[in-house]
C-alpha cells in the first residue's frame, strides 16, 4: 500500500466514525424529547399533549434537516410530519389489534 492510500483509508474511517457519532446524538435527542414530555405533562391529557408535542418536535426536525441539507423548508416539514404521523397511526393500530392498553 502506498502512503496516499493509507491516508485515504484513515480519512474515510474518521468520516464514518464522525457520521456515526452524529447519528447516535440525533437518535438520543430525538428519543429524549418525547420522554421528557411524558415526565412533565399530566396523565389525564397525555394522549393529546404527547401527540401535539411530537408534532412540534417533527416540525423542528423538518426545519433543521432542511437547513442542513439546503432543501425547501416547507417540503421537509410536510414530509417529516406526514410520515411521522403515519408511523404513529400504524403503531396505534397495531397496539389496538393486539389489545395493548397502558391504562
């Protein structure tokens, strides 16, 4: 191996490590925000307040990703909130199908 190929391999390794660290941070923060909502909001209105706060977090995520990627902000917000809502709805349907109750 030449010196340039070893340097290229090291740069690629550092690049993937850097990307994986940001991915870990994004998933941690993305999971921490709804968890904090469950800690501080009252249980009698948890369903609606949780859904509303998650939509707010998805809108913020859409803004951040659009600015980071250089995309159109409203399209990113629409795409992320739509598919996030679909995912939550499918999760609720599966929970209903298997009779999973939290109460």
